[in-house]
């Protein structure tokens, strides 16, 4: 969920939540993201595991959890003139048949 989504939401509760986030500065500027300086001893940051390992894998003072918080559905969008939809569908079917989603 992004801050612009919250601030521009038609749902008043989400809009209020976005305003609270801005007021309390509960967001990380992109320029500070890779430093890890914003992660203090009493804080936590949710992100994709591979991103966390890439950004913070060499920080001995940070712990990267191996627990799974959620699984996200993934879709593919491609243009009408995409050159090989049958190949893409074949790959998707093979991934699905392999049960990769069950191995999370």
C-alpha cells in the first residue's frame, strides 16, 4: 500500500491513516532506504526477503526473518501483439503444476 493511495482514497479511514503517516513521518525516504539507518533497535521494516538480503545482508546488527508474512498473487499483463503468449502460458502452467505456491 502506498502513501498516495492512502491520501487519495475515497475511504475516509484510509485517508486519515495516510494523514497520520505523514504527520508522524512514518515513511522512509528512498535515499535512506539502503543505509538501514532508519531501522532502530525497537523498530521493524516489512519488505520482500530478497530485497532485505540485498540491502542488509551484510549488516550484523540487523536480523532478517525467515518467516512468511503473506503470499501475493502475481499476474502478467502483455500487449495484444505480444510475440509468444502460448510460451508464457506454458511456463505459467508448468510453474503451477510444480506446486511452487504450496512450497511457500
